[in-house]
C-alpha cells in the first residue's frame, strides 16, 4: 500500500473506494465486539503506514491511500471511522461518499455479525441490516443497501445475556488471543475485494 495525501487534500475522483469501519468512538468502546470494524480499518491504516486524520467535514476520521503496488493502476482507497455513535454513522458515511463522489458500489462496510461464529468471515454485496444499527443507519442515509459488507463473526451471546450487553462488552480472554488473526483476515478480505473482486474474495474468505 501507499499513502496518497492529507485528508481532504486531493480532488474527488470517480474511481475511489470508501472503506468504513463501523463502531463507537472513544477509548471506553475500543475493545468491544461492536467495534471490530474499527480494528480492521486501523489494521489497514497500519499497513499503509498512516494515521487517521479529521476529515474537513468534521464528521469522520480518514486515511487516504492505495492498495497493492504503488502506481497509476493501484486502487485509491479512503478508510473511514465516523465520529459518532454506531446508530448515527450513516450521516458521516453519506457525507464522505458525496465528497469523494463514490457510489454505493464502491463502499465497503466492515462490521460485527452475531449470526456468524467468532473467527469466521463472510463477504457479500447488499442485503438487509439484520438488526445492526450501523447498517440500518447507512441504508437510510445512502438510500440503498447495495454496498459491500465484510462481516466479522462474533457469535451469539452465551446463555440469556442480552444482545446489547454482549456486543458492548470486551472479547473473552481466549478470543482476544485469536482476535488479531480475525482482524488480519478481514483486512486481507477488504484488500482482495478492492483488487480482485467479489467472486475471488468470497472463494477465499467465505469459509
């Protein structure tokens, strides 16, 4: 990967991908299952060798760069984290999409998924929100659900633990040891999706 320039600097172009890590802002939420999207875009930013900066809209933090070998053919990518809570993230995503002139077919949302076992990924295009507040907000703000999703499994809560308490809690000690592998795989899946397309990505990661 290579870094393109400071946030808000380059002129908008048509062939840009927006990669959104869904989560809640602030250190108190950082380790929660609901914030795995943030962990994945942080990993992608680390691979780029860049840190997040406030976008000029004031509604998100972004990193601009490229996937693959640097050069004219390398896809340009904007990594983003909204500066608001999960259920309001659609507004900042819509603002960024308009700023960079990005359509839904070039937007990737990375999020936690209750119906997938921890350590497992699924990649798809479109679909409902399945009760996920971040996806619901994005669908509402964008006017469509036809964007890509990289779904990082967190599994269902044990026993009778309420779902809200479960997603807004830290991973177990055992899961924390495995979490870097899942985050790395999800980052790989995002790169594959941008550079090789959906079919190749699903073949590699939907296991």
